[in-house]
């Protein structure tokens, strides 16, 4: 690295540029911060590379924004979801939303110039690492969420007006299992809902979630993100095989709580970016209880679950989140979101234990705004079905529901027969 200015001169420049915490930065990081802020460190920098020991890639090397030599270097086109780190630079996550050695570095100056946000889908050419670098670097940005920069001014997700869900998600398609069809009868899903799944251990939670996930993955125009928190590694593999059409953010059990939370934040950010650009995103979270335990604060759960909404003018974010009965959070996550849900599905371990499927408690399933999701005839038939189930005990009701589902090719035919 070429000779640079005295540290006192660098501090003076950093102060003028209002760089936060500049006195605590190592010399190399200080130089990079000055350049990213538009300053001149007072020397010709031959190779600008600094190591950040706190990066989640285990000491990733930061490169400066692309220069003329980068444009002439061999490149390969890449596309991924941008994860902006606290240090203001970021990485394109190319393998789902999880960190990978093949991820591509994006400089803080590129983030600033293109007004990028975490969760943006970014595309452009990437060059190979220079000497001493660990990651490829993005040379320039060709597209952000499918559009060429510079981007028109875009509103923040939180500023967009929300309206009641009105477009239904199909759970009754070809190959749908009994549990998914039962949910479609008792608490139909719609784009923009906040769906709370209350589940005891061994009550069929995973079966239900995978059934919902596959139905959504098969729905044209809907982006599905599956966030698993504190999951066992073997279950992560099983999920990837069971729902190949999903985008995954899997925070496995060996990850530190802080890393689990960062991955959850990126999953939510990606869903928000897709929704605010007019798309429909579904974020399936298993579980809110584990997320609360990792955060040590229900605020993280409220922020994530409360983000579900249908946006006026197009776009939606649907949240399907589970809470675990008898979980280590002692019900804190469920209490935190208990007044904000728009649909509730309750699964019962006792029913599953005695072989009753679907192990769904019909009397404890409910949905808001049902009238706008069903036609008059369907709504009348569903009320008849609920009345029939209410007259039975939980075991008999679940058995009756299964028999009716298995005896009909579709829920529409089932309701016509009532």
C-alpha cells in the first residue's frame, strides 16, 4: 500500500466529513471510510483493501468502489439480494439469503450513490478478488429490482397505505393435502394477511407449513421466503428438498443469536422490497417463539409479524408465523402478536398423538374480513360446516372434517354437498 497522510491529518478529514467513530477505526479502515465519504486520504492508494474482523463472513476483505482498472478486468454477471452491514458496505447473497463464500462485495459508495436498501435485488458484473481479497467485488450496478439506475424516488414500505386483504391464496389445488385443505375451509389465506399458527410440538406444524409453502410456491407471481429460526441442520436440508420453489433464510441452531436476528432482518427486508415495488411476497416464519428467544425481546417479533399488509395500488406482504405452545418464551411471542393477527390456525398435539388428522381445532380457527374473500354461496356453506363441527367434540370434529375432505375432489365440491 502506498504511503498515506499522517493519522492526525486523516482524523481531521474524517471530522470534516462527519464520519462516525473515526477515532476508533484502524488506519486502513479510516482511509476507506474517507474515500467512501468523498474525501481524499492524501495519497495515491494502489490497492485499497481492509479486513473487517466483525464481518459475518469471518474477516471479509473490503475493496474500494470500482475504478478504471476494474472495468477492464474479466467479469461475470451476477444477481443477488443485497445485505447491507452496519459498516455501510454490503454483500450480494447469491445462495438464497444466507452468507456464502461466493457472495459479492458491494462498496459503501455504491450503496450510497444508488440509494440501495437491504433486500434489494441487485445485478451487475463482478470481478475476481485482487491479491489479499477474499471476495469478488461488484464493478458497477446494472439493475436494482429489475430497473436500471438511477432509480426514481421510491417510498418507504412503512409509508404505503394498507388496505384489507382481498386476493385469496389457493390452498386447494391439485395434490393439496388434507391439512392444507382444512385450513382453506376454516381460515382461508389471502395476500396481505398476518396469519398466526398456534401449534404444540408434534401437532403437524411442519406438515402444515410445507403444504402451505408448496401451494404458494406454485402460485404464479408470488415470491415465497421461508425463514427458519434455530433450526436443526437436518431439518434445513429436508425443507430445501421439500419446497424447491422457495427462497430460504435458515438460521440454524449453531448460529449465534445475533446472526440469527440479522438473517431474519434480511428476510423481512427482502419481502418489503418486493412488496413496495408492486410485487406479492409471502414470508413464512417458523417460529416467532424462537425469534423472540434469540432476540430476548418481543419487539423483534412485533416488528416482523406486524409488517404483513395489503398495499393500496398493488403489492402485498403476507406473514405466516408460528408460535409454539409450551415454548421457552412462555407464550411471550403469542401475546405480543395476539391482537394484530388477521387469521388464526390452531393445531392440537393430543389429536395428533391419537392418530387424528388433521389435528386442527376447528373451534379455535378464525379469520377477519372473511366476507370479502368468499362469495355468498360459499360463505353460507362454510357457516353450515362450522355449525356441524361445533356440535362435535374436538376429536369427532377433526375426524368428520377429514372424512368430508377425503370424500370430495375439492373444497368447492365439499361445500356444495352440504
